[in-house]
């Protein structure tokens, strides 16, 4: 007798049929009937029934394990925030904040013209009401972006149709900075977006309300640049966002017509175009090396929505995720190293984050950071400025207009060990360009220079293009040297920070004689050429004179005390 001929098994099947045909029948069928017969059925029969039940339940989604499932947001304490900052009230859809490991820049409210603050990163607390500003624009500042390869250079665009490049001094500003390094004049209407090229030095992209994207080469001696090297005119409306892929060979844009376009940034040709009426895109970005795009926008029912697209086929989205019915613009931030996506809504108080994968459903929701204060904009710290000792994988700078507050929020992976966690810190893009401007304009493409975030670690790169000057202030000890290892392992060299005393002295001997000008200035420190430089040097000298006077006063007091002690000791010896 086989298993199906057992009387108890036949009774169970009959009960299942009656259950499914009755009022309790459902779409799941076999999964809903209760097994109540247990007497007389051997163990082997029940094992077959259990296997059959497991197969029918295999369609259910499985639990997806992730090392970032328990990531949480940690806001900074009140002492580590930036307070009393007059943040702009502009309604333009921009971040209004730019951050690097040295400074935080934020667009401020200004009665006439446009201005923004540049605050040293460690200068937290209440901001001085008379703190100097960078104010050279005649209209409101709409966007600011730090040069990824120079922590002391920032670009700004404004309603006055101009783009300005600023050199930020290493010391604190003592007065308003009004003289820019370069001025770019090509747009006929206000300029709303800026993007630096991710791998080529001194290449800047701008988009304006004249429906044009312009490519600027800043590697020139001209202080005023009137003509861009390329103008892209394929858009039929205002450009809402721009995003590069990892090596900068492709540019993705969204437009007021709600279309997503993938462009060749050098030729200006449209390679792909999405015209999906079900999803009206607002912001777009490349998802690293996954050959995918992510866009934020609204559905046909005006619900805020996320959509994932195939980079090679924009006919329809691969997946869509509806969020809510709010009206604020969604700003996406993607971490290419951890494949994590952060979604920030303008006017919201929360930050949603997802894990992105190449397989369906592409977006796996993790959790969200919640707060009661709505954000006006967001700044993001580059990976090289994070605190790896606390397992920090991302850091936001939240602009709270109602409080005049800039609040840092650290996204942390909870780990008990305080040692370096290699699994959450893969090699990331460094602060060195892999191409010059001319090489990129000639058609070359290279991946970014990769660097490990481990202290005193090695840089991994096929080739390193050394900058003319250090792009940032190094916080590593002076007796350490960063090594650069070629990817094929055949040669290596080191970045010169500090060498052994004998070796350094031997190398400096032929260059000990430096040329000097007639007025005593070294060629390495030339005299000021502009009024702004002259004023900066004047204030530095005034500060140095003040310190020297204080030091001289202290020395005089010490000398008088010593004289008095000598006199008292002599008088005491004469008594005896």
C-alpha cells in the first residue's frame, strides 16, 4: 500500500477539499486549510505533507541579510552644531550647503546681492553676527560646490547669470571676500546648478534657465572667461539636475519636461532618453558600477516616487517605489562604496535609506532617521573626511532655517570593535585627479584615483596625477608617508610629506639658494598684487605685531620680577 492509500491521508485530503470549497477558501488554497487529523498517520506520511507545504510556501520573500540593516543616525550635540547661522530663504531646489574636510559653506540670507559663509569645520557653536562673508554676486546665490581636488577652491552660481571661482585663504577671514579668482560669463539667464567633473582637473559644468549646459575649462590664465569649451543645447526646458557616472564619460540630466537624458558630455549628443508618463522625474543620479540610474519624482497620482532604470534602456523603469503624498522635492544621495541610497525630502524631518543591488527588487528598504525639525537643504561630507574609528559611513549637514542651525548627522554602523573595519570601508575616490583638463577634452577616460581610508594606508590607482599644491591640510603625523601603488604592482612611489633628516637635507642642498626680489620677498611668497591680498597681508601683520607686543610685555614683567628677587636676596644676605 502506497502513501496515498492510507485512510488517514485520504481523510486529510477530503478535509482540505471541503475547506477550500467552503467559505474559507482563499487565493492561497492549500496554505489555508487546517490539518486536524493526526491519529493513525505514520511519520513518513506527515513528512511528505510537510515537504509539500514548504514547496507551496516557497514563493514568500526571504529575509535579506545585510551588514547595514542596523545603521542609525546620530545627531551631533548642541556644542558641535553651528548655531545662529542666517540660512537663505530661497525657494530654489538646491542643497544650499557644501562640505569638505576643511570647511563648510552655506548660502546665507542677504539684503542686497548674494553671499555665502565659509566656516572652518572645527569652528562650531554660535556664529558671530559680523562673521565675514563671500559676497561678490549681484543676485542671490543658487548653488555652491567645492572643487573635489582642492579643498580651498569653491564655485558659486547666481541669479546674476555669472559663475565665480573663489580661492579661500587657509587662515580665518577677517573681512568680506569680494574679489574672485575667475568669473565665467556665458549664460543669458540665471544659473541654477554646478557640477565638477569627477576625474578631470579644472573642468566645471553649469546649467541655467536658458536651457543650456555649459562646459568650462578653468585651466587658463584668464580671470574672465566668456566662452565655454562646449555648450549642450538639447534640452527643451529648465534643467533640474545633473549627475556623472564614476569616470565622467556620461552625464545624466532631468528637465522640466520630465524626461531623463544620458548625454555624451564632450560631444553633447543624446545617447538615451526616457519619456515615461507614469513617472515624472525630478532628480537623477548614476548608481555607481551597477549600470543603473535612480530618479526621484512623482507618479501619475502625484505620490512621491523612486524609480530604478537600466542605463542602456530607458524605455521603462525596472522598479518603482511609492513613498507618500508630500510635495517636497526628494534629494537622493548615493554611496558608491557601500551601495547605500539616502533619500532626503525638502521640508521633511526624516532621512530614508535603502540598499541598492543589481538584482530585483533593486531597492531594499532598511530604515529611516527621524526628527521633528524640517530641513531646508543638506550638505554631505566626502568619504575622506569621515571618522572611521566610530564606524561612520556617511555624514549629513542638515540646514534648519527656523532655528538658524546646521546640525551634523552621522550614519553609523554599530560595531563593538574599535579597530578599522575593512568590510564597510572599501577603497574610495581620493582627492587627486586622474586626468588633466586637456586630456579629458581630447577624449580620454580614466577611473578615479582610489585611496584606502585606513590611517597610513596605500593608494590604489593605475596612475596618479600629482596636483601643483596639496589640496587639503593633512592631519596625519608628519613622519608618515603615503605610498602610491600601481595596480599592476610593477612600480611604486611615495607622496613627499617628510623624509628622514639626512635624506631631506641631502636633497635640499642643491636648492638651498632661493631667488629673492629687491624688496626682500622670497619668490615662493611674492608680494600682494591686488587690494584684497594687500589687506589680508596687512591684517596678518597687525595680528603678528599684537602677539609680539603681548610677548614683549610678558618678558618685561618677568624681567622686573627677576630684578626684584635679586634685590631681595641681596638685602637678605647683607642683614646676615
